[in-house]
C-alpha cells in the first residue's frame, strides 16, 4: 500500500501548519511520498511566497532593489525552521540564491525556490529523503512532461523509501528549470502518484473536499462525498476552484483514486474521486453532484438559412475562432443557428476581425453578440434520464424572475448548462441549489 500526498500553500504557511502535516503523514505508514507547495498566506493580509518571488524578479528586471522583499522571504522560512528546531542551512541556501540573482537568474528558477525551501524543511522535519524535482520531473522542449523518463526516474529514486518532493517545477532538456502553471504542485503530486502506481493520491488543502456550491454564495453547502473523474472535470472546468483541473489526468490514466482532504480537519473524509462508483442498492440514488459557474462570457450567434444541412459550415466557423486564438467553451445549437460561448476577455480584442472573417467565409444572414453572460453548470450522473429536470430549472428560476438566456444539455448525461445575465449569477446558483439539493 502506498499513498502519495500533496500539501498546498496554506498547509505550509507556518510552523504550526508544518506540525499538522507531520501528524497527518506519520499517522499512516503508507503515506511515504509527500509533495509540497511554497508557503502560502498565514492570514488574509499576508503574502504568498511565490507572489513575493515574482515581485523580486520584476524588481531585478527594472534595476530596482528587492532587498526588503527578499528579506521577508528569508525571514519567513528561517522562522519556520527555528520554531521547529531544525538545522537546515537556509542561510547558505539564501546567500547562494542571492548571488545567482545578482548575476542573472531565470524567472522560472527564481519563483520555484518557494517549493524548494518548503521541501528542504519538511524533509528534515519528517526524517524523509529530499528529492529535488529536477532529479525526476523532465520536460520535452515543447514544455510537455516526458512521462516515460520522469516516471522511471522517480521509481528508482524512491524505491521502498520515504521522500519529500517540491512541487511546481522540473527540468528542461537544456538543464534549465521550468515551472508548471500556477497551482502546478497539484499536477506534480498527481504525476508522482502515477509514476509510483500509488493506491491513493491525497490532495490536502484548506477545505474538507469539494462542496456542492460556492460557500461565498450558498450558506453551508453540503460536501460532495464521492465524485467520478468526469464529474470533477466538469465542475473544475465550470468554475469550482478546489484544485487544479489538470490534476485529474495523470491519476485518471492509472485509475488511482483521488482523495481531497483538509489539513486543518484531518478526521474529515473529504471527497473521494474515482473513475466510477458502484452505488449500493440500498442507498438512495444520487442526482446532483454539484453546481458551479463563471461570469463574463459572450455568446456569438450565427444564423443562416440552410446551415443545418450544409457541409463544411461548422468547420469554417470554428476555424475563424481558432485563427484568432479565441477558445470556444460551449456550442449550444438550433436549426440553422449556431451559438458559440467564449470568454469575453478573449473575444473583445478580435471581435471585428472575427465578424469580418465570418461574413467572408460563411455569408451568414446575421451575427449577434451578447455580452455579460454567466454560465452555470448543474453537474450529476444520468441527468438525461431524470424526467422534468429542465422544467424544474425553468420553474425555479422563473419564480424568482431570473431570465434564462441559454440552456443546453449534452448527451453525456453529466450536466445541464444555464446561461443568465451576469447580475443574476449568484442568485441563480442559490436558486438551483435550493431546488435540487435542499
């Protein structure tokens, strides 16, 4: 039995949090591989270490002293070390890094140091081996992960032992450090779990799993006890912000269960995510898994007589958006009408060129653009086979005077999408939660 654990920034924020992490890890001998983030915020007005490192690099680029910011970073980690009674030579590490900064350092190497320092301290605190990410997480020149090489390297390095690994970064073929996107430590943890064929990947954060709705909108939303990978992907893509949405792919490929847990409430089981679940016959069949959404979409609606039977029209329309680097998020359709839902911030700089190209390539009867649209997804299993779902949505929102601008349900049975005005976003989520969950 092997569990790979990842701890986020809030779990690494100070010495008290380190103590919680140690208790969690050492309470279970199967928890042998730990991936850590840089120190996060200790309180609302505090700074994330990664943000401070980005700021240091910006100062260096403009020839402005970053001594005060650098001292804050140094003091933060040294205080954690001293409070825990550790002996890691952070002074030497910080002096060497400062020297490198004076003579030129890449942005990605500098911002990766938060995870590096966190892992050094946590490895000593746990009594585990420190394995630098540059020793196993390898990228191709195009920035994608070389999974075959990376997985083999980590298996050899870990063996039957225990290890702490910094998240967020790895090594390019030319020896330079490359970082993942923000939140990339989630991906590092998933890759480590996949490489080691872990039995479980535990992702420890500051919430007790995934909630059925945003707690800033819905009071005390219920937690999601179990979800499939497909449902998690839908919720993450639609706006749920529990973990990096790309995390699911490495563990899903290996069918490794993902358990999202709370460092500050380790007794809570959190949310368990797997490829599928067999529901006991005696249990009540679950209908809704969760509700999530995002604001600030635009809907581009293209109408043309005979478009439904024309060959190649859809391809031509999609190519126009692709050529202008505007991602298409959703595509609700009708007879001779195609709507494309896109992020407004991506569309705005290219709106005129897109409309001109559409007129030239497709010769539509009309093109309409609607802005300030929010898209809310109601996610659950087998909703396509639950009669009256769409009617219930219309009735619930209509009773509250909320105008539905768009509604769409795909054949995958996983979600129903509702488009409303931005101003109705929060109220729509509350109404849907009360209608389907309470």
